């Protein structure tokens, strides 16, 4: 429990460092990759504990899971680029329509990717672990957000105390 809390706290700190850097300057590919690698490592640790993954399962599962996350992130990046282009002054009606279709179909496409990997996970995880996976994903996100709010509150209090 303590290790998990420390891991999550480190992930949240990494998010804040990353956020501060992003607000100060455009994120370059190296920083983005470092950030994704750090968060992914903490997520792996969290899932290993939550799902009680064996060593064999860890290797097979995370190879699949990381590929799925990469595909979903790539989809998001592609759709944000279409969105940005559609909001530009010189976007054609066709480009705008393509962006609208992509934006409103994104969740479906993400779901299709997850279903594709669901079939692959069934070969690695037990049925119980499959159910626990969705729960672990939600809990990881909730814990990350809880830590984020706590640290943000501490920062706000520190700034107010300096005044």
C-alpha cells in the first residue's frame, strides 16, 4: 500500500513538472516521451499490484496494453490535428466536415480498439483479472486526480501564505 502511494505520488509530481513545463513552452517529442514513459511505469506498477499479475502475465499483458494505449493516443493526436486545422481561418468546408466526423466518432473508434485488444487480453488474463482491469483503470485515474488536487491545493496554499 505504501509503495503504491509513493508511486502514485511520484506520478503526480511528474504530471505537475510536466504541466509547468508545457505551460512555459511547447512540448517537444523528447519531453513527451519521457512523460509518457514515467506515467506508464507507474501505471504498470499499479496494475501489477491491483491485478496480481504473474511475471509471465506482466510481459505479455503490458506488451499488448501499451500498444493499445499508443494506438488510442495516436488517434487522439490525429483528431486534435484535424480539429486545429478545422478551426483555422482558411479551413475548407470539407476539412471542417472531416474534423466533425472524426471528433464525434473518436469514442467509437477508441471502443473498437479496446474491443480488439479485449480479445487478446483473454489469452493472457483470467476472467477475474479482465473485470479487475477496468476497475484498476478507473481507480488509477481517480487516485491520480486525487493526488493532483491535493498537490494543487498545497501549491495554492503556499502561494497564499507568501502574500
